[in-house]
């Protein structure tokens, strides 16, 4: 077995050196969909660079075996989806809701959910404008959010196979994405639309509504729960019609599987953020957090990988080992960055991410198992920060600041994402007790020295404030 | 028909057994690129940036689907100690093979980032990758152990030793294999996909028996090493390979690039397990008229795209250096006319 070295972040070439020590037996041990013939995914990062992921040459990665598995699996997703179709599995695009509909889809045997909009990372990993330029040609304006890459991917049919079904959310979802989805519909795809309600905060003006609160303390009008349940019923019926299978017991099992992963990730975050030394890099932790959405198209294998990551982190915490300097400054990260390099950069400049608000918290909370499954799914979704007020969105960050756990906040905006444009100023106002830096994530390969200087100044400001 | 995909996307689909918009078109434009860039050959094969610039110029001129980092098959043998002459207007010519000067035990495994012209290739890959790597696959040609072994030796002695002293040949093969592995390792790290080339193992040069005993095991070992990376590996053997078609399946190559073989026979024997690359006659691309090339390439591609696991329209060997550009353009246009998979 490959034995982990002292934890640190290493580059692609160093990973290639380490990879040579890994035996053929181990390489063959890990397979997606359990397939022995073509399911290999344990490759060094150099493999994915050869196939076009150019940014890997500049990034640094955790040096553990668990991290190798993680990256190999994540970068293999495109091939995995094509292979799924080739062996007769059904590939279901679930867009916009971020975390709930895949739980329903996974209740149906051999149905693989995936999020096409997660392709927004690809232009950055590839340091390429191919998808973004094509999206512009297809009618998504240049200022639109980077999730417009999904439009080009649907057109090109080279990044994922043609989905067998598409569920697309609209309403209080990301509006840029919704527009992009409408353009995708214009390419000849037929999404089944799901509407997401906006979660009103104030009870006082809406006296006719009964209010409930989720297990995690978020208030919501009861009828929204009922409404979401009816939308999920619609998803279920479409899946039943498509697969000719109708077994609600499978849904309960799917919820259990989702919860197993969600608990693991919750524990990983808690361990990582509360340990004296940062046991795992922020980039990998972001990838782990997003894995909750759909397990990168093989939920069981992903959960197994996350168990290994959890063991690695636990061991490091027990030994008091970390990957960053002991004096790294704890910050919160608000809104996920499509450019992975930024997460490397911020750590290199002296910060440590100890809290995140990546607008996917609905996929991070456990789904209740002792109530009706659709109600449980609705109640878990109603925790979503994307569908509520800004104050609710940053509440946990504010708590972290009040307790002194968070010394600064970094907000990464997407140019053209209206949600970012409207919300960032409000977030800044609410977080006035600590230094807050809001930056616009530039287009691929666009991080300038000026931007680096701004982040360095932000770090210096936190350092001075701490002194 | 309108092209939907970039060459990289097209190649990416091919290697996962999906049909792209049209077949990949990758004539082996290697040193011919220097002609397109109006560059002295010596500059092309001794300067990595120049090699990359020439390749990029060729891509811009022809619009084919891959960059080919290659000049000639002596590159590893040179780094292991064989001496070459370097003419201004021709490819390097072997002057004194390493094994005529020292024993196999004294030959060192080269360090690709340091020794002789191996760094030229690595620099070329780095430059090309940075310039076009998101759009176009970068293929780097690596001489297989058998070919390198013969470039380390006096060819006549080498061939006789395959019969009289096979153990000695195997020692040469082992060392050449190690050298090829080290070179591939750095090629991958620079961003290119290694192609294994073994022209001296073709049936035009050695018997099928010699191929089976001395070339195939080391091709397979090299391919096994590369499969650890989950890369899809191309094996190119030019010349006549019809007598060893069945043996090619044993190499484990994912794509096989063929020259003097009946394409339909190759498809019949290999295409269930391998993607087929080939195989337009290089003398025809150099000397035939554009009209003849147009017709023959169309016929070839129409047969090729029936190949089960996929097909790359290509020349059987390198496009000769002095080939008229019009002929290469015609080759590519012909393949683009008939090589469509998507409606």
C-alpha cells in the first residue's frame, strides 16, 4: 500500500514522482461503477493535463493517497458519464436545484444524475475560452455568469452524453443559469421544469401563511413545503414513466445514502475547520463539499473516497499535522470560485479557510428520515441560502465572526451574475466587524498581479487587525 | 457540414469510444512542418521553440487535428551515446552507433531534461501546449525499444545477434525500454500524449518471429507502463505489417497506426479492440496529383469510418518533407468531405 508522506501541498510534477511508487495492483483496485475493464480512475494529475486540463500545471494539491483518488475521480467524470450510457445506464441532468432532485433520481436503479452547470469549472481548469466563446455565439451574452459554459457543452455533446431526461429548476434559483437553460431548450432539448419558491422571511406581512421551521432553524411558509412536495412528486412520476419502476422504498434508501455522505462531509468540515492546523487544503475541501450534490456521477464510489479522506484528515488531526503554516489567518469564503487557482492563491498568501458559504447548504444538511420522504426532501431544501434573504445566508458567518473564529471574509463574485451583483454589498455591510474583500473572478487565466496585490493587502489588513 | 468540435474534443471522444462530429484527421505532419514554416531543418530538430512554431504553422495552414512533436527515430539512441551528423537541410544521420564504442553495461539511461536533443522535444511540447494545448492534442513520438536498440547498434550486427545472441539483444532491449519509459515520463509531465513508433520492427525489416521475440514484448511493456496513467496509447509501425497484424493485438495498444496494409483487412482483424489510424500511401501524397489524392483519400476514409472502435484518417508514415502543400490540403479536404459521423 502507498504510504502517505508528511502532509503538504505539492505540484503536478511532484505528484507524478509519488505516483511512480504506487503499484499496479492498487491502480487496478479502484474502479467506477465497479467495472474492471474500463473503470480505472486512479491516475496522476498529469494524465488530465495531457487531455487538456492546463491549469493543473500551476496548481498545488494535497499529497495524500486519498487526494489522489479524489482528483482522479473528479476529473474522470466526463468519461464516466459517457461510459454509463454505453453500458445502458440512464443519464439524468438535474439542473439548478443543487442537491435534492439527484436523491430522487438515485432511487431508480441504474439512473445517474449529474449537474451540467458544474462544467463552469472546465474553462478554468483548461485555461480555455472554447466553451465560453461558443456560449456567446449561441446567444448567452459575454457578461453572463460562467455557468454559460453549460450551454456550449450541450451544443457540443463532447463533455457529457445527451441526457435521457433533464430536470431544470427555475424561480428562486440562480437566474443566469435559468436563462441559459432556456437557451438550451432552444437547442432542441426538452427539460422538465421545476419551480422553486422564494423563502419569505417575515411572518408579519403574510398573516394568512402558517410558518414552520426546519430542523436547522430556518423559518418558512408551510405551503411552500407542500408546493415543493408536489414538484418532487412530478419528478418522481416522470422517473416512473421513464423507467417503469415505482418503489418508494428505494427513495428511503436513497435518502439514507445521501445522509451517509452528508454526515461524513459535515464531520470533515468540522474536523478541518476546528483543528489547530489546517489538515487539508481549501481547494480539495471545496471539491468535497460540491460532491454532496450528486457524488460526481457515482455516488457509492465517491462516498468511499470521502471515507478515505475522512480517515486521512482524522489521522492528521490526531498527529497535529497540517498542510498550511500554523499562523495562517482564518477566513470565511462566500460564493464559490469557478477559478480553482484562487483557492491556492489565498492559502499561499497566508489564509486558511475555516467557513464557507458556497450557496449549496441545502446539500450539506441531513435529510430527516423519520417523516414522509418528499416532505423530508422539501424541508432539507428549504434550508437553501440561495432561495432566502441575504441575512439568512450569512448568519453562520456572522456567528463565526462574533465568536472570533473568523478574522476576515472573502467574497468571490462572478461578473454578470446578477445574484452576486445585488447581494455582495449587503453582505459587506452585514460583516462590518472584520475585513471583507470582494473580488470579481476574472475570466480564465485572468488573475493579474493587481488582483494578487489586493488579496495580499487584505491578508495584511487581517494580520494587522489581529495584532 | 459545419465542424462542431475542436480537435481536442474530437480526439477526447474517440478515445472513450464515442463517435465525434467527424473522424479525426491526423496526417503525420512531422518534419514537413519545417517546410511550411520556411525553416531550416536543422533549426527544426535542434530548437524546441522552433519545432513547436513550425508545428503550429502547419496546424494553421492545414487545419488537421493534432500537433506531432517529432523529427526522427534516433533521438533516444543519440541520448544514449550514438553519434549523428546534423545536416542543415536534412534530418540527422547516424554516424557511429553507441555499441560500436562501448558495452551495453556502460551505456547510461539518459536524463530527458538534460541529455542531447531530448530537451528539444520537451521544450517543443511545453511551447505547443501553452499555445494550443486547450484546442489541439499534442502527440510526441517515442521510438520503441526495438527501434532504439537498432539505432544503438550496427544494424547488420544487431540483426545477426537476434539469432546468435538473443540474450545480448534482450539486454539492449531492457536498457532501451528504461530509456523510453524515462522519456515518456517527462513527455507526459510536459503535457503530451506519447505515441510509440517502431518502424524498424516492421515486416519490411524483420521477420514476424523476430518481431514477436524482440520487439513486441518491449512495446507491450512500454504500453503497460503508459496504461498506468490511464492514457490511450498509439502504436505506429510503418512499412509492411500485414504478417504481424494478429500480433499487434498483443501489444495492448489502444490505437494502431498502419502503413502498407490492406485497410479492410486491418479493420477486420483489429477494429474490435483497437482504433485504426491510416494509411494513405506517402509516396502518393508526395507525387500524385490533387485529383488522384482526392479520390483515393475519399475511398480510404469511407472504408475507415466503418471501423468499430473508431478511425483516424492519416498517412501510413510521415508526410515527406518536400510534399507539395496543395497535396496535404487535398488530403485533409477529402477526409473532411466524407468523414462525418454526425448528421
